[in-house]
């Protein structure tokens, strides 16, 4: 056959069409058919543990997704193609509770047999209101008070963890303590910003913004309480008010304040430690940790979930169970700062070793106790957006001089508008 | 219709209707790639976003039709109106100094200096630098207590500015980043314009005894008008889409007082951070309306009689 223009174009057209149909036929539901694809964010799982799992379970295909895991997951779910078999879900797991049809109920894979090995409140956070077990707990973020032992002592204040904890049992006591300490050490701050006060005050509450059957609590006393505490801290001049970074905790100003000793103390979840060590290595040995004023609270923490598109959910569950087993959690904590969700790990000798960065203190004693004491709470799909609205308005008061009364009204109005638009109210 | 023709009649070449339709197939195929790609990646998403704007959708579950509800919210949404205001303010705050500075640089580069090529590359470099990396660097530069900018201001006796917390300083900081990024690009455009100007006009001016300043304002500037217009239109196009500078410097929520909340950032925040895709699509269409208004304004400006004629 001679090659004419016509036959060439026909052939070209046909091959394009053939390619098109072939592609649409082979577009796989899961990203790597025959393998178990695991999506996790960088630092979301400990890399060596994942590598070991890869050795142990030959079919595992771990894939580290950058910060945009959620967007990739949503796109894959909407297209029902190139889906992971196992995926990480963040502390916004509640936003998937309405869409559990895309996932496998871990109870059907025997999750209840290991349930007792994990913190009950964390396990429950991965359960949807209708009882679907969506998430298997990776880590938690128990909050504690981090403070500068050397500077507290220098000012003649209580400086040993137990003494400090006893001196600041409540937020009010902490504010009072702060005022007195700041007189001794002017130009320094005991509180990062109004946002941390609000966030960690809410973290201690057993009830957040919604009831378990998604009824909005409106003007709930715990919200007002957290708001007033944040304002009190600001009005007393206790907050430093750093701003200007994607996640406000990692701002340049705050890192500088850690190094210069201007930030005397702060309340934060345990995941801050990695950042603290990295940004202020010169302060090693000077920090201590004690119980947070106001009691135990949790901020953040992720889960692993298995999609319903996974052809071998039992095997996937074996992988998940192994990755997050009480035996592997101490390694994950030491390597990636992933605080264990299994209380058995709190007493692991490796985690109870004295830590030079904290002057030889074994912080697990404090943090593990806090993690055990966290009260179970229900997080609705809208909690993060609502919390952001309130803390934005607090930042407006703290940094832009907004009238607190107006800020409160604006925050409430924004939340109501948001919930009305979403069809909740 | 088949008609019988006498065998001795001259053969008339007629194309049957079917082959007529297919005769231009190769040509159509040749231009098809653009239209196919446009339909898939341009037209379809545009139409789909209009459909999406009428729905409530979290990106996973079923969509729920809400009619014009999203648009009703949009027009009463104070944050959206603020974001339009912020975008326009930042655009003005960046375009005016940038144009002036770019002109100055262009005139400087136009005069006979050494290492011209090196200077041109140096000025153009910010335009092709990773904007995310630069925003992180600027984050340190603008740091209120430890930033180099406040240190420099301190040297000349100016009080430190709260670059990332004061609402107006935030807009200033974003504008500075935009100026930094686009000044070289515009200087190169102006330089091209300058080089195209006829030299006889300048010779005449010199003969008439006009000094350099007078020549600049009376001859260079009026002759450069079309180029200036081009640069303003280009800066309007990029100015209405300000996003990365705000997002990296201030986060998804625009910083204190939402001073850095631009239209596109608000869209991103709703669609991709809050997974509120229906409302996000509605915001996108709101942005579209603003851009259309701007385009009409631009068009009217250019269509004004004698606008492009230099004021000789």
C-alpha cells in the first residue's frame, strides 16, 4: 500500500481514536492496580516505619503526597480513578463523615479487636455520628505548657515542672502569674497570641460548636469563655501577637523570640517540639514542660482510612494495623514527632528517657498524662472554619485595633452566614 | 440527482455533496488540536463552573441544587466586596510606583552606559524567579522586629513599620513585592519603546535648546504613550489576579483585618481550603464580572478619539 495523504490521515485519525478508547478502558480505579497504594503527607508517617512496612508487605506502594493531599484525594474520589487504597486523613476527618460511602468501615475488617489498645477519645474522633469507623488513629497533639526554666528561676519564680503546674492550675492563675513575671522581666511575653489562648481553651472543652447530631450550639458558653480569656490575655499585655506566616506558629518573629528568650512560655500541642528544637537549638536544656493551665486538651492529629475501592481491604487493614501498632508508635514518635495514640507506648522506656533539650526532663510523663485526660469531644465538619473565623477576629483586635465588641458580633455573623450557606442553619 | 448524459458530452467534474463536506477534512483536522484542547481544558471547565455555581458541593458527596443562592450570598458578602477593594487598592499602589520606576530604569538603560546587557538581565531576573521562594524571603525582609527593611528604615531615623500586621502596611508590603517582580519586565518593554522612537525629533529638540528633563516630559513621554498603555493594560491583567504574594506572605485568610485578602485568594480559600466548590465557582464568576467591567473601561479609554495620538 502506498502512503497517500488520505490514507495517512485516516490512519492517524484511527490511531488517535484507538488510543482514546484504550486509555478510557484502562484508567484504573486505584492508582497502582495489584499494589496497595498508601498516600501520606511528608512527616505524616515515620519514613523508616513506612519503609519497613514496604519490606514486610511486598504489595505496599507508599506515595508521599505534598501538602495538597486533600485536593488530590477529592479529585480522585470525584473521578473514581487513580485512588489510593489507604489514605491519610487530617484532623478535618469530620468533613468526610457525610461521604463514608467512599470508604471501608474498619469495623468490618475487625478494627474492634484492637480498639482497646488506643486512646478512646481519639478512636471515637475517627467514628462518624452514625457509628462508621472511618479513621485509624495515627497521632494526637496533647497540649502542655512549655516554659523557660532558666528565666523563671532567674526571676525567683517557681521553675520546676511540678511547681509551675501547681502555680498555674487555671488560665486566670496563669494570667496573674504572667503579669507578675512580666514586671520582673519586662519586654518578654508568656503567651504567643490571642489565637493560642482561644484555640487551647477550646481544646480543653468537652463540647465544641456542635452536638453529635450536628445541631449548632450557637452562643455556647465555652466559646464565649475562650473568647473572653483571649481578650483578658491581650488586655493584660501578656500576648506577643506575632503574625505574618502561613501557619502562625512558624513565623519568623516567634522563632526569633524563642532564640532571644523573649517568649518565656507558651501553650502548645506536642507537635511543636520538632519546630522548637530546629529553630532554637541554642536554647537546648533551658526548656521544661508541665501541665497546661486549664487542664488537658488536644489539638490536631491524623488518621489512616481505607477506601472502598481497595480490592483487598483485609490486606490493607493488616498494613494499617502494623504501621500504627503500639509497638511501632514509639519509633514514629522518636523519628517524626508523631505522638502515640496507644497508651501502651507512653510507658515505653525509649520514650521515658531523659531529654537533653528539656534539661533531662522526661516529657512523656507530662504529655502522656495529658493525652490520657483529654475529654472526648465531637468535631463537626465546620469546626475548623468556625474556629478560624473567631481567631481571625481576635487577630483583628490584637493586631489591627478592632473594637472587641464589634469583632465578636462580626465573628458570630460570619459563622451564621457560613452555616446558612452550607444549609446547616 | 443522477441525470443521464450523452456519452459524447464533455465530462463535467462535479463533486457530490458528501465528498464536498469532507473535502476540507484535512484542513479541519489541522486546526483541530487547538479547538479540541480548548474545548476540553477551556470551554468545558468554564461552563461547568457556571453549573457548579448553582450547586452546593463539598467535592465528594452529591451536589445539591441551590439556584442563585450562592450569588445571593456573594452580593451581600462583605468579605467579597472588601476583596475587590483590596485588589484595586493594591493594584493602584503597585502600578503607579512601578511605572515611574520602570520608566526611570528604561531611560537609564537607554543612555550609553557599560554592561547594558548585564543590567537588562539583572532587572528582568525577578520576573522569572520562583515567586513562592521570593515570598518566603520577603517574609523575613518584612519581619517587623528582625527584618532588614525595618533595620534600613531605622538607619534613616524612621520608626519600624508593622509590615505584616498593620492593614495598610500589609497592602504596602504586597505592593512592594509586585513592584519588585514587574519593574524589570516593564523597563524592558519601555526600553524597546524608547529604541523605536525616531532620533530626528530629539535632534530637533536639541537644536531648539531643550534640556534633558524638558525633552523627557515633552517628547519621550508623549511618544511612549502607546507603550505606557500596553504596560498599564498588562499590569491590570496581572493586578486583578494577585494571589501568590498574599497567600505566601499572609496565609489563606489574608492577614489581620483581611487587608491582604484579594479576589482570587478569597476564591481559593473558599473552593480549595474550605472545599466549598459551589460558592467558589460563584466567586469566580464574580471576579469575571469585575474583569469584564475593567476590560470595558480599558476599551473605552483606548477608543477615545485621539487617545493614542501623541500630543505633539
